[in-house]
């Protein structure tokens, strides 16, 4: 017979002979063996013999020491069992061992019982309903896998007589009964016509019998080797029937041999029904069981086979006429077909008598010799075949998973009590057409020498005989098969080997699948996934290795970890013992001990091992070790956005985006950068592959960008602090009008396209600075005709949004409305800046400086105006600064510039802000010298315009104050960047612009703060705080931006307030309520930011506060010393300020390092405290002591803890109390600054050079501060 091979999922495995690998035919084994569930029970359940899941069954079996069935794997023929040793067993039976009824498993019961619409079977494998003789119901209706099929007979059916599993419909024809018998395992039935006599056989309706068949959708009747099958659309067999047959009632041969039925058909034709259990029927004297002749021939009968004619709706047979008419026929005669849905198949293949397919009872094996025993009706040879279908679950195993397999069958008879050999073989697959010898392939599996005859001694009586079938189980697994065929044969040379076996064989297979591939493989500390190759994680410490290890059979599993070099996996770094066994699906973890090499590449591996030693697949992962943190990153601003926010510079403006770029500064393994603005939260992150960020400042003023590199191991670098200042109003365009002639006025903003076209009638005149300071290069435009204008080609400002305009103007006609700067709409100007003659003006003349906008682009539209109470005076230069800010708020500031001959203070005067309707876009030209009225130019300016600027928003008060009080500082541009912060030195001084040189600070009588930058520039008014004296202020870099700030402890409310860079408005930073004279500023922590120190005179306790970071914390106890008696400077060169005290009681100098250590003596001088000054005069990073001896005018220098007094200079007439130490020259050394009474400022560089005059400005010498 041809053997088919099904190729499964394991490529390269050959199918072995005797292994059937066809498609799954009937419901049998599940498609895969039961898989272990991942979860584990919280508490150990009670011992039981059956549970639904495989993992629970495996755990119970091992804990309780008993077999536990996996009920979720049950079928009618299959039982799956977890065994105490951790293995699984699969039991497959030729007969059904259970049935499914009402959702529960029950024992098979083939008894016929009353049912709905007929008779039913008590507990069938296939639900069957038989006719009760009423109505038009068919003989039987069967159900299988959702399909329904009915079989009928060509007779009217009377009410049957029911006995056990048998229904007898009497006299369906005269002398003819229909006997229906349910198979012992309730998988089908036989229907047999019992013809009682020759007269009954002569009935014409017996010449041809047509049995109607009706099927549900999806199945159809097909012919099959003389019989028929019902197959579904996929070709799978649902039900089947072998070749129908008929037989008479001739006597059997003598019982000892139980010979076969003599057949009139050719060998190979099948006969009989498919199923019967051992022990049915009567038992002869030899103890051999009999079957009922109404089911199949008993032996000795004459048998005729009746191949069926099959159509989609009927099966037709023609009874054998010779048998019905022969005078030797022994009556009654029996005619079948039968139907069954059994999973497996079996047959007895015989010489002389042909094949008995799916026999019931038992059949012989070996030689039945008439010459040896008359119990043999003839001399013939016989072999038995079985084929178990639906073994795909076995095919899914690896051959090594199969530990053992057993084929078991009931031995019912043997020739004698003398043991004789019988052999189990692997054979080819077969069907009902199989004939002796049962195919050409017979591979021996196991030979037993046994006897099993009734009456023999114990151990040789009829019993279950078990053969080793392990090789067959492994062959099925190797071929990915789904079927296994067996054959039993004995030596056929002598009848001494003759034996008989029942049909109820079983195939049991014990297996143990190796643990599954580990899952959830990862490391922790830190968490990382399993990766190999370039994407491997980089770890900073020895990790914990983790994996979930499972067993497909649900048993306990060990995890086997090891660690090797990823460069050379033969180098084993660590190989621990396997972890203790845990339930399937549990996580196992091991901590790698010790310290791994920095920069090392490692591979770790994990696999499961079950208690039997079966090893699962290996999963390999890799990691690298990095124990070195990256260095501080670099930060740079880049082009690509509207602003470039350079470090330590003023740029851009609120709402104007800037682009920043980060780089690793030499570190090679940076993967990302963490950053934050204006806090050290570092809560934002950008990958190192795209290390650029765009940030839009929400507000003007100082800002901080904090950046930290992160490498692949998670190490972080020191934080980089990038300081920059966002201009409160960024210049968007500007025109100086300094050209001496020509038709254009160029923009002062690089790259601006907005060159203004100047009409020919406009004249060029001296500008503000030419008039004030005699600077002829400063020019202005003069407008004195209606056609005079300087205009752009396109719009410059967005009048629908926020914008600012500043202009220096001089009016020649103070009694009329005139526009100095505007931007055209179609009918009216989108804004107008100039002078307004209107009842809204608060001036006596009703002409005032104003900034006004119309509600719409329409003639006659209402206007909203911000109007100033500063009167318009002809011939005076005025700074006008106007803006439309958020919320449509209109602001105006007016600063009238006194003439050179007038000694008058000047201040910007702010008008009352006004709220305008929502803006609209004026898209016409930007106009200098006129506005637009009723669709035409109008409100022409009469006078000069010296400079015009546009801004992104309003201009803050400090800038207005600077430009108002110091108009000469307005050029080249108001927004010049501050110089970069110099390298850190120990040189002191008030450095407000961060250029490394001390600036001179003065509070004038009106409370204005004036600064002479570097001690060389004219006074610049930078801010003001009326009512606050200079001696109440402290100076220090409180925010670490390289520029000194002004600190004031307000005695009125106890708040600390700061003006950053001496130019920002006061900002409240903390509340303390400590008197000003008990406070000092010094950087005692060395972080580049000055701290606030408090010497409590009542307790001697010294406390420190980091502004904006922490409140008071005690750092020392120095009783008896007031704050005004000490000085602060870095004495020991460690980057932290120390406390210096010249003790008047004993003349010794005392130092407290970092203000946190006890006093230590650091020299003796006996010099009064008010004659000493402290500063780094040599530039070595350590403070020196300077003594100006009032007795002889000599200056002496001492290096603390190193040298005594060293005379360095001679300066009579310079009182010690008027000398201040600060680095005025910027060389890294403190200089001596002395404001002389005649207005000259004198500097001795390093205290060892002669006086040099650096500036001459009138101011009270005692009120000047450089430190």
C-alpha cells in the first residue's frame, strides 16, 4: 500500500516507514499538547486526581505523588496525565472511553433509551436518534461536529422491540426483521436485515436495497472502496461505512482454534461491523468470547461482500442471489451495512478468508493449521493491524521528548500454556482495502514470549499484553506525523505460536518536553531589554539577570545562567549553579557579583532545565559596562531662528524663538541631554543624535539654561549652566538717519530689507548728540513741507499684534496734530506717534505727546490714545517710546531732553495706559514724517526726527531710564551684548557688566543709581531707588551670571530685594527680618554665587542662606564678633570666601575657612582694623592684607600665613579709610582706588605702582563704591 507523508513544521526531518502523516480525520487529540499557564496558584490546592490546566496538574502530581489528569486535554479517545516524576503521559484508545453529555464528561453507555422524537442512546459519543415507528422519521439521525446525517430503509418501520443496545423492527417484510445494534463504544451502529427463510428471501424487494441518505450543508456522501464515507467540504471524514456484507448461519468450526469465516469474496474485502468490546456474546468451553451473529459473522459462515453504489442521497446494495438461493444456505441470512465515527481503525488480514475490517471481539495471529488441529476449518495465516489517528500532538514533539511508549492489547487465547514469541511491528498506514500480509513494511518493535490461555497458571491467563512502542512514538515525532500504525504477527511456521487478541488496543506515550525558550529576558539595575550587537544596553554596575522560564508540560523548572565575554564567548566570566526549581512561568533572577571591567562587553545566557535534566533553548543577551560619567557638555546658540541667545549677552526678546545646540565635549558615549530653563529640574530631554532645541522665552530678563549629558549607562555629567539675558523688547528694525545725503536711509539692523526712501525735499540736519555733545556724525531728518517723508516699501510692524516704537523727535510747531512715525492702512494709519491736538490732552494747550490707534481702517473710525501730560515745547528733543502690548494695552513714555545750557534732571514720564479694541493689520508702508488721513497723506510733521526704532513689544523702564538720562549711550545700538564673562579670578569689585573690570557705583541725592563702567566712562543712570542710601546696599553676584547684583534688606518690611546687574527692577527673593548691619554677602560655598551671611550678635551664631534655594542654616559659632568688624575674601585659594578678623584685643589676625571652621591664628600685626584692607594684590588667587600707615603714608602688604609686612608703596595724603581694593584694570589683580577731592579718580595697579588718573567726574568721594 502507498504510504503518504505529511511534512510538518520541522524542515529537514524525514518521515519514517510505518508513520502515517495525513490530515486529522476525526476529532481526537488536540492540535497541540496542553500548554502550561503562566500564573501560579497563591496557595497550594488540595490533592486531587484531575484539574483543568497542565501546569496545575504537573505541580499537583509532583507534590502529591499521584497521577493527575489534565481535563482540558480530554477527548473521547484521549487522556493526558501529569505524572509524579514530572513527565506527561498520553493515552490513546481504539475504543471511545468517555462521552460528552450536557457539557460534562460521562462514561460511555450504549443502552437504547426513550428520547425526544424516537429512541436515543444513553451516553453516546455520537448523538443518535432511532425511529420509534411513528410518523415519517428516518431510521436514524446522527450528529457529528455540527453536521447532521440521516439514514433510512426502504420499508415502513413498526415500533421496535428494545433490548439493551439493540432495536428489533419485526417483519419489515414478511419473514424479514431489521436489527439495529449500537456499537459498544457508542460511536456508531450496525443495521442488519435478518432473513428467516428462503421464502422470505424470495421477496422481490430484497433483490436491490436502497437506503436513503440525507445530509446537512457542508457534508456529502462519497464512495470509498466498496463502502462509503460522509466527508465535509475540507475532505475530512465525518462518518464512514465499510463494504456491506451478507452471511448465513452455518455452524462454526470447533472452538479451540476459533477459525475464520469462509468468504465467497476475494481476499481483501472487509466484513462485519466496526466495533465490539471483548466479553460480549457467549463464551465457549475454551473460554473464547463470542459475538452476536446479528452484528457480524461468528465463524464458519458463508460470507458474501456487496460493494455499494453511492449517490448523493442514497446507498444501494444488491444481495448475493447465490447465497439466497443455495440449498446449502443455513437460515437465517443476515445483510448489513453499518455506520461508525470511530477515531482509529483496525483489521485482521488473513489468507484464504480475506480481511476482517474493524472486527469486534478478537482475532487470531499466526498459523492456524488444519493438519495440527481440526479446530481450524482450513489452514490459513492471520495478522492484526491497528492505526491510531489524530496524533498531531505527538508529531509536534521532538523525538528526544518521547521517553517511552507502550502498545497494549488484550491477549484472549493462545495455542497452549507454553510461552511462544509474538512481535509488535511498525507498519504502513492502511484502510479497508488492506489484504494479507498487511503491506510490505513490517519493522519489528518488540517481541514478547508469552502465553495467555484460560486455565493456564497465573501470569499465563488472558490479560493485557504490553509491547514497547517507544521507537514508533519517536518516529511519529521525527516525521511531524499525526498517525501511527502497528501490526502484530508471530512465526507462521507452526501453530504453536497461534494466539488471539481483542480489538480494544491502546497506545500510551510518556514524554517530557524540554523547558520553553525563556521569555521576559531582561536585566534590572537599570532595566534593559535583551539585545545583542550594537544596540546592546550599557550598564553602570553589575546587573541582576532575569528571565521567565516555563515548561510546556507545566512542570517545575530551574534556570541556568552564565556570563561570558562578548568578544570571546569561550572566556567564562561567571557560571553559577542553576537556580532552585520553581513553577512553570515563574521569574528567575541572579545578581552578578563583584565589579565588572569598565568598558567591558559581556554576553549572558539563560536556559531552562527541568528536574529530569532536559535542557531548553538558550537565549543570549549582551551588555556593555560603563563606569565613567561623561564630562560637562558644551552649549552654543546657533542661527536658524529669529534670535541667537549668546551666553552672557542680551539678545532677542519675549516670544522670539532661539536655537541652542549641545555637544558632548569629548565624551564618546552620550545618548541624550537633559535640560531645563530657569530651574535645575532637568525635566526635558533630547537625543544626542539631534542635539538641538528651539526655545521661545516667555519673558524678558535673565534666564538660565541647565544642560546635563547622559550616557548609555545612565551616568550623568556635571550640569552646564548657560546664562543669557532676553531683551525685554527686542529691536526689530532701526534707522539712525546718519547719512549726509542721498535718497535713502539705511536700516541699522543687519540683514533688514527695510531701507527707507527719503523724499528729495527732506533736509539733513544735526541730531541730538551733535547738539548735546558736539558729535557731528549724528544726523537727523528735517521735515518742513507736506511732501516730506521717509517711507518703507512694505510694512515693518504687525499692528494687529504687539509692537513698540521709539523715536527721538523735535517739534517746530507745538500747536497742531502732527505725526512723526506711523504705518499706513488703506484709509488711516494703523498707529500714529507724535503730537495730538485734542480735548483728551491733559496739557493746558490741549496739545500733547500721544500714541493713538483707530478702531478700524475706516475714515472717521474712533481712536484710542495714550496721552502724556508733558507739554509739547518747540525746539526740544524728546524721546517718545510707545507700545501696543498684550491685552491691547497702549503705553507711552516721554522724556524731554534739556538743552546743553540747562542743568535739569530728566526722567521718562509714563502716560496713563489705555486699552484699545482688538488690533487690525495695517499693511501699507512704514512712514516717518507724516500719517494717513481719509485715504491720503496727512498730519505732516514739522521738525526733526533723529532716530527711530521698532520693537517686538514694549520697552522696560530701566532701558527707558538709561536712554533718557544718557542719550549719548544710545549708539551704536541700545541692545549691545554685554562682554563675555572673564575667567574666574579672586579679584574683587563691583562688576555690573561682567567684563572682569570693576565699575564705580554712586547713589545721587535723588536716589538715582549712576555707574561709571570700568571707572572710565561718563556717568550712566542705570536705575534708582529713592530713599535707599548707598551704605544700606550690598553688592555680589547672587545668581552666578558673572555680573554683580544689588542686594537690599528692606528694614521696612523685612524682605530681601535684588536688582540684577543693577539694572533690573527690584525683585523680592526672601523674607528674613534681620537688620541690614548684621548681614554680609560672600561666596562661602564656592559655587560662583554669593550667599547671605548673618552674624547674630546675641548668640554668636553664624547662619547662611542660599537665595532662592534654602532658608537659614547654621554654619558656625563665632561669639563676640560683629559683621562690621570682619572682611571676606578667599584667603587660602580654595575658591571659597573666608572670614578675616583683626582682633583689637590681642593684635592677632584670625581666619575662619569658608565661614564654617573655628578661628585659626594667621598672623600678628597689632594694626587697627580701620587701617587694613583685604584683596588679591598679586593675582595668585589668595587674599593679601594691605596696610596704609597714616603716620608716614607708606603702604605695606602681607601674605596671610606666609610673610610679614612688605613695603610696596608710598602715598601720603591718602587716608586708609578712603582706599578701596578692586580690579579696575582687569588684569586679575586688585588695585587701589582713591577718589580725590578734586574729582579725579586715582588708581594704583596692584598697590605697587604710582597713581594713575582714570577718570574725572564730580561726585562726593565718600559716596563712591567700587567694592
